[in-house]
């Protein structure tokens, strides 16, 4: 169905009409000054537009434009303040002048002043206009219309005068339509001196339309601009209701003047045409209402289904739900919310939190902790007031006792409710039972406290054991060193003093005693070093890794003498750690590389660095004896050796020391190798 399209920004329409009216009046004034009869009368011997009328139209156009610029005429922002107080003042002054001119001219008509000097603004008219017919004067209908429109524009900004405003505009519009009908149907005006010029009539009708656009927030314009069914119906019916009767009357009169029928037949045809026209209009209106009613019923059914689904979901949820209006009164509570206190919706709906508490007391509903319940009710009112002021969301945990005496912990979330205009219209909230979570948290806290006590106890026990082990280690090392030194000393003395007299087998046995005692002493030293690593603090500091490796190689120079060793030292980045401990790592790794490459000529030892994106990796690679990777898990254990002592000397503690130092730095160490093809040891540091 096609309907007239109405503007969504009526202020722009009012401004455009104001500019159009001013332009038309200026053109008429120019025509009067130049003696152009067409601009003044449009058609010869028709009434002309007086200069006073043109001037008043200019004032009407200015007032219309200024008021449209200053008043809140946008339908979606009807509460905003004026755009420009200066424009509002100018608009009201122009409107007041229009009303004064209209009223003054009415008084002159009543007093019989008809000389026309005021209408011509006391200026002489060109002879061509005077000779063409009657002098252009402001008609009585024109002055009445100006008075009505001036008063309407003057009170356009006063909301309480909305009814009077529309009455003035409709009076002026009715006078304009009467004047227009005279041009359609001919004949004399209803009252003497009331016939307006044709362009005055059209201009006044446009001014009426523009003035109505100043108040789109109420009355007729509010209906025409609304998206309701009534607004759609009014937009569809208004054009044919205005044009139809005028067209039917003109056709009836035109046919009668052409001699097609007599007056009685013309009246009969006019009546029948009106009956058909309005019956058609009513039927089309009924069709539109019927369609709108069907759509409305469909929407209502969908809404009912949606509400039923929403109600079912809210009622079945194991969560308390409530909503409050702007005054803090409950407007909705679900069954779970009521079950918290063993109450019913009647104890909450339409009441505030404190009033609900009184209703519960009045029905003798038991409350295990009355003081706590009163405190919760008071805090509910405070939270609602806070949400209404700030619009902020509130979350908190509450402890409550159910009607059956069980204690429950609830997580409460409260938030604002916004209406279609974005204003806070109330508050809503949910109550989630988190008792199981709270109990689990309490249990975890108890377990943590117990665990902390047990850890503290075990730590004290371990510290005591470590102290005992430390004392035992020093005692054992001291007690073992003395006999070992004695055995080694006596064996050396026997070899020196009696070696020549001993058989070869005896000298060999004494030599084995000396070597064994030396290895035993070295093993004791390594064990003490390994034990001290657990107690020695890690003194973190920045260091030059390349310089540290060079210092280690200098200390191990004796292991390189007399050998062909191809040594490669890469560009090693700086690191952070304990210099003494990391120096021991490099000593052990490089010593092993030199030791296990004795059978290679040349021996190849490489010290390098790589970066895998997460950490810096240092490595020592050689082409020595290597080992089988299936035994790699034993590589860093104490006393774990993958080669016989006859092949390579050692105590089996060196790599264990390496692993202990690296772990204390937060890093890791690992190796890859193959028998006879060498080995590569990698390590990273935690930083």
C-alpha cells in the first residue's frame, strides 16, 4: 500500500518553507516596484498581493526559519535545549510583528479604513497596476490568517499551549482552503473584502504547513510522523481526504457549466460520488486495519510464546532472579528466589526489600537469623539506590540460612535496567548458589594450612638431617684421610727403601696400593664437593662466558700438552650465574672431552652456542669414545660410569656435579652420543 512519505526532520521542511515564502514575497515586492502586473496579480483582474501582505509574508518566513533553527523540532530529540537563543528571540519578534500587523489590519477593516495607503506602505503604485483593476489590498481573510499564524508561532515553544497552537494553525489553514475553493469553483467570497490573491492563498497554506512542523512532538504532526498503526493510517487517508472532495466538487460544477446536466442531477451525482468515494475509503481503511490486526495478533502470539519460554527458563533455572522498578519495588521474582526464605511471590511483588521483610513477619514466616536478614534488606535498598545513581554493576557474596535451616553461600550480581531511551529504569539481579565452591575453598584452605605445617615440619627434619650429614661427611672425610695418607705414605716408603729388594710382583702390588689410595682421596674430595653444592648459595652475577672458558682452558693446559688437538671456540654470549660454580661445570665438561679423545689423532673439541627461541644453549662436542644412548639415563648419576677404569680414569662424580650446578641455576643438561663417534653435552641456564 502506497502512502504519503512524511519527513523525519520536520525542522528542515519548516526552514525550506520559510526560505520559499521570503523568496516569493521579495519577487512580488519587486514586481510592484517595477510595475509588473503578472507578479502582483498572476492573472489580470484577479486580486493582487498588497505590499503589506508581502512584507508580512517576509516576517512570517523569517520567523519560521529562526524558530525551526532554535526549537527542538527533531522527533528523536524532543527534550534537547534550544540550538540558538538569538535565533529564538528573532523568531519570536518576527512572529509578534506578524500578529500585530494582522490584528491592526483587522481593526482597520472593522473601523472602515479602506483607502489602501497602509496596504501600499504609503508608497505610490505604478500606473500599470492601478489601471489594471482594483488596488491590491490585504484582504480581511488574509489579516485574520496572519493574526492566527503570528500567535501560533509566538507560542510554538510553549508546550502547555499545544492545543491553542494547533487551533490557530487550523483556523488559518481553513481560511486558506476557503479562499482556494473560490478559485476552484468561482463565485463571490462568503464575506465582503475577504478574497485573497492566489499566491497569497498558496503562501499562507505553506506557512500553515511549516508552522505545524515546529511542533512534531504533539498533536497532528506527532500522529503523522509516528510509526504506529494510527500514524500509518493517517498518512494514507490524509491525501485522498483533502484532494478527493475538492476534485469531485470541481468535476460536478464543471459538468453542470458544460450543460451535461441540470442542478438537481448535478447534486445527485455529487452526492453519489461522495458516497462511493468515502465508502471506498472506508473499505480500504478496513482492509488496512484488518491486515494490521492480523500482524498484531501474530506478533502478540510470538510475544506470548517468547514470554512463556522466558518464564519457563527463568523458573527452571537453579538461580534466583529478581527485578525492581525505579522506586526499588520488586516487579518479578522466580520460584528459586522465593524458596530461599520459604515465601511466595506475594511477599515481594510491589514491595521494597524492607516492606517484604515486614510481609514475611506478618505471615509468621520463620527467619533463623533476623538481624542478618534485616541487614540484607537494608543493603538491598542501598544497592538499588547506588545502581540508580551510578549505573554500576555490583557483585558480592552473601551468607544466608534457608527455611530448612541449611546455611548457603550465594554469589549475588546486581545490574541496572535501561529503557528504550537509555535511562536507568530499575535494577535486576541473580543469586547463584556457590555453597559447594565455598566449602571446597575452605577445605583447600584447611589442606593448605595442614600441608604448610607438614612441610615446615619436614623442612625442619631435613635441615636437621642435612646438618647431621654435613657433620658426618666432614667426620668421615677426616677419619678416612688420615689412614689413606698413612697407607699411601708407608707404601711409598716401602717402594723407596725396599723397592730394589722386592720382586717385581711385590713392587707392582705396592704401586697399586699407592694408586688406589690416591683415587680414594680424589673420590672423597669429589664427594665433599658434591655435598657442598646443595648448601652453597648461588651468587648470581653477569659474566663473560668466552673469557670464563679461556680461563678454564688455561688451567687444563697440562691435559693438552703433547697432543694434537683441534680446538674450536665459538662466539659465546654472556650469561648470568655463579662464576665459581659455572667454572666447575666447564672444567668437568672440557676435562671429559680431553680425556675421552686420547685415542684420536687429531682430537676435535668444539665449544659452541645455539638458540632455540626459548633459551640459550651451550654445548661441548668431541670426537672421542662416545657412549651408547641406551645408558644415557645413568650418565649423570653418582658413581655411574659407562667406561672401565682401565680405559679412562675417574670417580663417576664429575657429571653429577655438572647436573647439580645446572639444576641450581634453573636450567637443564643432556647429552647425545654414539659409540666411537664422540659425544655432545648441552646445558641451559634458567635465565
